[in-house]
């Protein structure tokens, strides 16, 4: 006859499994978030990983960290493939969901790579497996051999995936300024935007500045990117009086960079940040989709 399971032993094993999961949670979330650009999707993935982990025969697992990382990455690849189909019908520009890295320092503790909003936008151009390989290598410094095991590719293929991803990002990524300079530009931008000062705004912008507004069809926002210093400045001037009326501005760190969180009637309704190069502000990012502000409002 099969032996009866000891409830106390089962509870102890589950507690141990939970402790292992909690210990790996920061890294798993960091991988999933960088791959999806979405806090809610990353949390959903971690929930799925936890279900698989607690129901799996853990006695057969030699390396729990490797098991959890592999499961997270493979689920994220599948989710990213379906997410891309959804984003093709997304209303207006799609921007990554911002994360408050000041309240969750572990997210960028190992490496800040592939965390800035501008970089996450570039990662959208990669295939799911390219993105996975790049994130594991550049953000978490996994060796090529381990990445190959995680994503089910050969060592040579992984090197090619990472190399192509690096080249793609190098073609689109510009060198960011240091944090104090970024803060100076952001502060000046917010001041000029609040008054709709066209001249002051134009002086802050790079020649190829682009403004992206992500309302997701849920709130009023531009459905197309606005391009060029004068057009962006005039665009901001046009809505300044109504947009900033009764608004409280709170500094916050999102995705490793200074940003501002905007409140009206006690509720967060937008997160605004900029990307700054040696030529000035080249990206203005208005994140206004309510479904993407839940984590920032918590």
C-alpha cells in the first residue's frame, strides 16, 4: 500500500518552496518586465511560475534558480508573441508601463540595462527570442551557455541573437546625459510646459524631438507622435491651460530616471518623462493610460 503523506511535511515543503520563490522573485520580475514592458503582464507571469513551481515535483530539480529563470523566460516569450498581436490594434502610440525604481530598487540593482523607457521602446523591434537573449545577457550577465539552455537555442545561435540585438539598439540608441543634467532638463521642461512657453520649450528640444502620448484610447491623447521642435512646442502650448489646471506635480524616479507624477483631485492621471541627449530633449513621453498607472499610483 502507498504510504500516506504527512500533512506537516507537505506544509514544510511548501514553505520551503515559497521561500525559494521569494528569493528569486526580484530577478524573475526584472526579466519578465524587461521582456514585456508591462508590470501587470510581469506579475501575471510570476503568478503562473508560482503555480508551476508549487505543483512541480521539486525533488527532481537540481537548480531551483535555473528552473525558475527558465520557466519565467519561456512564459514571457510566449506572452510577448501574443502581446505583439494585441499591440497592433492598440489605440495611439504604445509606451512601456512605468515602474517606480525608487520604491523597488532591486529592479535595477544588478544592472540598469534594458530598463530605461527609451530602450524598452527599441526592444519592441526585436523578436521575442532576441529580446530574451539580450535581456538575460545584458541586464543579468548570464553566460551564453546558460542562455542557450533557458531559451532552447544553440550556443552559437544565442551569440548571434545577442549580437544582432546589440547592433539594432546601437543604431537607434543615443547616449544619455548624466542624471543631474537629465534632472535639469526635466525641471526646465515641466516649468515651460506648465506655462505653454513655446520659445522656452523649443530651446530645450533636439532638432528631431518626438512627443509620444499613450492614452490607449481610454483618455484623450494624441493618437500620433508629434515631431519637430516647433510642432511639439506648439502642441504642448495648445493644451497647457486645460491640462495643467489644478495639477500637482511630484518628482519620482521611473525606470532608473527622473520623471514627474501628475495628480488631479488626489489621483495620479499621468507620468511624464523625457529622454535627453547631448543635443537636448529628443523624446517626450506622456504615459496616461489608466491601466498602466496602477503601480505608480499605489
